[in-house]
C-alpha cells in the first residue's frame, strides 16, 4: 500500500517551482509595464508644454528694449535765459518683427518727439508729475505713428533712461 500512496501524490518540488516562476514572470511583466508607462507619460508631458506655449496667445512675450539714439536735446527760453532739456528714450515692445517695421519710420517719430519736447514748459518738466505726463504724451505720439504706419501700436511703453534739465 505504501507504493500506491507514493504514486497518487505528485512531487511537491515541481509545483512550487512552477509557482515561483509564474510569480517572477508576473513581477517582471509588472516592472516592464511600469517603466514603459512612465516613459510614455514623461515623454508626452515634455512635448505638450512646448506645443501649448507656441499656440497660447495669452502668454506675455519677453520685453524687447530698443534705445533711440542719439539723445533728444531741446532748448527753452525762460525769462530771458536759455534752458536745455536732454532726454534719452528707450522703447519697450514685445514683437521684434513689428519693432523692425516701425524702425523704418524713425525719422517721423523723431520729428514728432522733437516738436513735442520743444512745446513743453520748463517749469512743468521740473516736476516729477510733469515728467510723467511728458512720458505718457511721448508714448501716445509713438503709438499714433505706429498705428498709422504699421497698423498696430507696437510700443507698449516709452521709458526715459536719462532726463536732464539745465
């Protein structure tokens, strides 16, 4: 009878070996899928922001500063004395192509600004409020020429980088 009991029970070593191999295979499959999925999502996440940055018009472009050289000089006659204004201007824009299109019209812009500076009162320009008002007038004048010649304002701001009254 002992012989019939040995034949009826399968060997325990072969069943455990199959189970261990199946678990190891499942583990390698899970690791492979995890690595593959991570690579796929990381790769697609890196390519999406670049595409959305090009398409999204709400993102503010970097500032481009264009100095207007040489500096402007205007003279005033105040109470019989000669007074001078020297102002250096830098234009702030966001689009290089539009700024290049506007550069063609710089003689018109410079002419308008010289006339604007000469029409100011010396006492007004001596105050910070007067200087800010002049800066706003200069910005409006440049934007007006840009709108007329290029079809859009182009310039966001005009900055006074040097302002001397004598």
